[in-house]
C-alpha cells in the first residue's frame, strides 16, 4: 500500500504546474505556419488533414499545437446553436426520454454543421481537437463540465454546459480550451469574430480551474486540494483577456467580499509578460456613479503584479480590473464601518 501511495504521489507531482512554460525551449513558429498553410481546408477527410498538419513536425507538443491552432483559426463558434441546445435541454430536464431523443438528434445536427460549414459549439471543438490528435497518435481527451463566463447565470447552473481538452505530452497532462481560444461572440447578435487567445493553450491547472470545473475531478490535475463546486461558483469573474495577460490569479479569491472602510485590499497576479504600470486601472461602480481610477499602489516584481486599494466610504462596489482597455476580472466589495 505504501508503494501505491508513493506512486500516486509521484503522479500528482508530475501534474503540478503543467503549463505552456514547460515548453519554453520549443519554437512553435513551424507548427503555426503549417496550420496557416492548410487554412481553409475542409473536414471531409480527417486522417488526411491530421497527417498534413503533423507529419513534418518533430514532437508531440508541436503536432498538437498545429492541430489546435488549425481548429481555433478555422472553426467558427455557433453561439446561436449553443443557446438552442441549452433551451431544449432545460425544457426536457425532467423528461429523460425526450432529453435523450433531443441529444441524439442534436448530435447529428452538430456534427453535420461542423463537417459541412466548420461551425460548431464547444463539444464540436473539443471533439475535433481530440479526433485529429488521435489520428496523430497523441493521447488527447474531451473533457465535459462547467464553464463560467461573465454571462453565465450560476442560479441556473444545474447541468454541464461546456467541453474542453486534456492532452498528454511528455508523460504529463495539460489543459486547453479551443472554444474560448478561437474568438469572440458578439453579446447581442451572436456573430462570431476569429481572435485567437494563446492564454488558453496548455494553461496552468490552477488558473484553468477558476473558470472550468470538470464532471470528473481527475481532469483538474491539481496538486493541492480539489476545490468544491460551491467554491468554484464563488470565484471572481474572469474574462477572456485575463488569459491573454495573466498566468495566475492569486487574490482576492472570491467574487463577493466584505471589508471595512479604509481597509487595504491586496490584489495579486502573475503576468505572462511585462506591462507598463500606466496600463493598470480600476472601473468602480457603486450603483449611482462609475469612476475610472488607479490603484493606491502598484508593484511589479519580475512578472508578479501586486495592487492595493482602499474604499473610504461604505456601500456596495462593483470593481473591474483592466489592463489597457482589456477587462480582466470583476469583484464586488461590501464596505462596512
């Protein structure tokens, strides 16, 4: 039993901090250029596409990169289809037979649209990445669970709503989300714009867990205690640009916070690359007025970013952290005497 325990501990240790920085020695330019060469190819012959994307690359991580980049830059997010599926699943939530029938019919529609028009939702993205990887002899899995965005209503969070990928590279598991990395959905007309976000490629498990909660906790790959689903729901609201600028979010670790007037609040992050202090700001809304302001203190030590702020009046404050014009994360503060 001790031997099994030791082996399990070693396995967990191998997963710790599995992230893109493990491959700093790899130049992905060749993989990215190959993905660009085959831009616009169709999905009628997946074995051929997988071969074309991977056969001239030397390592699994480069081969996975070419597949991932191709999917993220060629497959559009059909958010209207996602909403239709969500509405139907909620409608049939208490009727298992109708729900099963809908799931089967929707699956056919989903993959037909993916194959013919290269438009899909998260499950289509995750399936395509895993299937192209499988054809290249890369161990890649489709992971189902809960994805939390700024538009997600946690009051009706009773069924899984998202899918992403776990891939095994050099005997370590890594996490990526091709759906969120591919681009931006317009909040009103649901139109889609390709806008690749590299921060969701081989993201650190700790950072990924702030917005992704798998049905099976083994797909978290966390070396510390697994967070509860309730604590997941209490996380701050992270936006897509958070993954562009940050490699880790440290504090505050909850969306809703209660503090004392004039108490110093500390915000801590790890950056992907250096930024100018002048790019940092807060937008603060108390329900009556909205102001743009600077932190009271900004400290950048290598890639560690620490901010401090104080509220000198009681009330409720929605507080948005920005880097340049990019919205990064939102918190709320209840300020008491």
